[in-house]
C-alpha cells in the first residue's frame, strides 16, 4: 500500500483495500468474500486473524469502514501519483485516453461506453497532470441542469398551488352563494308558514268568539225568561199555577 494510512484500509487476507467488510464477533474485520474463501479452505468458521470461532449468522457489515474505503478509493482515483495514471471513478482503470467532445479524460472501458459513441478519443501524455478544472466544469453543468429541473419543478408546484387555491376560493364562493340562496328561501318559507298559522289562529279565535257570543245571548235570554216566570209566580200566587 505504501503508507500507514492505506494500511488501515487493508484486508489482512487479500492485502487490498476492503470490499464489503464484515465485523466478526472477535472484533476483527475482513472482506466478506475473503472470509468465505478462508472458511472454505480451512473447513471451519474461524477468524483469519486470531483463529477464534465465529458464527456465519453473527456477521455484521462494517458500514463505517466500507464508507471510509469508498471515500479513500475516490480520493486516490482523483489524486494521481507521480509517474502514474489517474484512475477512473467508474471502472478503476487508468485514464490513458481523452474524449475531445467531452474534453475529459477517459479509461479504456469508458471509450466504448455509449456516452462516448462516435466521439474522438485520443491518447494522453502519461505525465500530463490531472486537471480537475474540466471535471469541475462538467460538474457545474450537471448542477446547473439539476437546478433548472428543480426550478421548473418548483414553478410547477407554485402553479399547482395557485390553481388549487383559486379553485378552492371559487368553490367556497359557490357554496356560500348556494347557502345564502337557501337561507333566503327558508326565511321566506318561514314567513309564509308563520303567516298561515297566524291567520288560521285568528280565524279560529274569531269563530270561537262568535260561538261564545251566541251562547251568552241565549244564556241571557233564558235567564230573562226564568226571572219573568219567577216574578209571575210570586205575583199570582200558588192558586193560579194550574192555569199556566
């Protein structure tokens, strides 16, 4: 590896940067495929470092170390060493070629990729410094495109919000007008029905008053007749009662 920093990311079995590191119960970490090959070779589930037994069901992915190793690979691919080619991020191959149309270094695998179809591919000088300026330009272009997409999405969202708000206001207005019309109808209907009840009450009361008046007149007439008879009886005496 060359440096103590690189050795920290080195698997003891394959002596290379960790790939899919797993953590054993003894706290040692090795590549998952290296561990499986080691177990198959010795015919037992033991740690390659301390030889302690370990269960296959107890293997845990060392996600922190995996992320650190991936970051290390990216940094190493972006920082070529003296006299060495820089490495491609996608294929981990040396960037020995250059795409004229994209104005960007590519590896032997990239030049056959669909992204570079019909492009002019030229070999690069081995000692040509790896210029990140062009990569930053491409990254900037992608970010601008993404920003434009997000702005369009935001604009579409704003338009949708405006449409929803306008439609809600329109529907609220219609509902208010409908219920106002209904309230007017109910108020008018209330007035009509109350008027009918009052008129019916007045008519029935008038009828009862007239009936009561007739009864009082008859009662008065009868009382007068009774009084007249009593006076007659008192004036003529009992002897004249047979004549009546």
